[in-house]
């Protein structure tokens, strides 16, 4: 069970970063990740309220990191 919480802490944030890099838009990256999490809730893989809170925290951190990543990439060019 600890692995599930550990995965919920890191994977949604990493997905936001991945989708942000692919789409070049952090809002679309966030929406795609929220859609994946909503599908997992619908299928029953996310079954506790604490797991949903951890997912939301990870999404927030991923969105913040995507915002910090964008100016650094633009400055590099």
C-alpha cells in the first residue's frame, strides 16, 4: 500500500511536466493529467480520499514546476 501512495506523490507531477513539454502549454498538460486521474478514479484504482489529496498535491507541485521550467527554457534560446 505504501507503493501506491509513493506513486501518487510523484507520478501526477511528472505527468504534468511531461505533457507540458509535449504540448508547450502547462494548462493543457494539467488538464490531460487531471483527465487521466479522473479515469483512474472512475475505474476504481483511486479508492481513498487521502490518495486523491496526495494526487492533488502532486498536480499542484507539477504545475508549479512547469511554470518555473518555462522561463528557463525560453532564456536558453
